[in-house]
C-alpha cells in the first residue's frame, strides 16, 4: 500500500465539490502546526504531498490523496485552532468538517493529531465531540515526541488515555510518532492497512 506513488487528487472548500467516495477513506485532523503535513508526507514517503506550514486564515480545505490501484484515499482535514481565527471561519470549518464526517459512509477512521508537548486542548475536545456525534471512529496520534523527555511522554499518554476513556468513538490505543525521527510511521501504516483489509 505504501510502496505506491501517492498523489494529490483534489482540494475541496465547499461540500458540493466533494469527490465520489473511495472504497475506504482515512482522514487526518489536528490543530494548525501540530505536524499533520509532515506526518502525511512521512507515511506516504512523498515529500511535499501535503503542504507544510499552512498560512493561518487561508481558505480551509479538505485535501484528497490517492495511490494507483489502492482502495484507500487519504484525506487531510483543514487545521484548526488558529489563535486569531474569527468566529465566521471557525463556523465554516465546523460546517465543512461535520457535514463531511456525517456524509462519508466509507470514512473508516480519523487520526486526531495532538502535539505531545501540549496534550489535548479545548478545541481538540470539540473536534472529538463532533466525531463522537457523527459516530466516526478516531484514534489519537501524539506528534513530535522527539521534542519531549520520556517522563513527559508517560505523563501525556496517561492524561490523554484518561480523557478518551469514556468517549464513545475513540480508539483506546494511542499512537506515538515523530516525523523527524520516523517513529511510529509503521504503526500508522499498519492501522491503515488493517482498515483496508478488513
Ligand atoms: P501542520 O500545520 O500540522 O501541517 O504542521 P507541519 O507539518 O507544517 O509542521 C509544523 C512545524 O513542526 C514545522 O516546522 C515542522 O518542521 C515541525 N515538525 C513537524 N513534525 C515534527 C516532528 O516530528 N519533530 C519535530 N521536532 N518537528 C516537527
């Protein structure tokens, strides 16, 4: 699956532009700057596939990636949590994302990326609320673990596990990653492979 050449398919800012559903979709969500583009580029092995360092305030888009003869479509969800985001932008984000989540029968999982230095923030919990409401399975991925000490990692893992324990659509297992050090990439690929095989 991940030996294939992944390529950009389309960007969607309005729901009427959504492409037909692939056989299986797997999406990535997270606060801006969490390391989402870096992780998508790292797991696909395609540099520059997802654009890094999105400019705050830029049009919020869902980006779709596919590989030849693969059942899986990867979806890069627009980053959230910009400090200066006006309410109208937050509302547009929520509309686009929630409608997408509710309407995609073949969306098998959303990886919710959390910066391991910061842990879950209020807007991460809001997004998890949307996922629970839409009954879309999601799994927490801690990013940039090369930036923290082992003791801190243990603490953030414990705190995060406690916070997702009672959430209905949350996968109990947390994946720990560093795009910088290529940590945890195999685990994410294996999860996606399992979803596409099962
Ligand atoms: P996005 O806004 O979520 O797409 O985040 P980016 O992928 O653009 O990353 C934001 C910043 O974090 C960039 O400066 C990256 O170089 C950096 N970054 C991303 N992943 C890692 C990582 O695993 N380790 C470290 N140390 N830095 C990272």
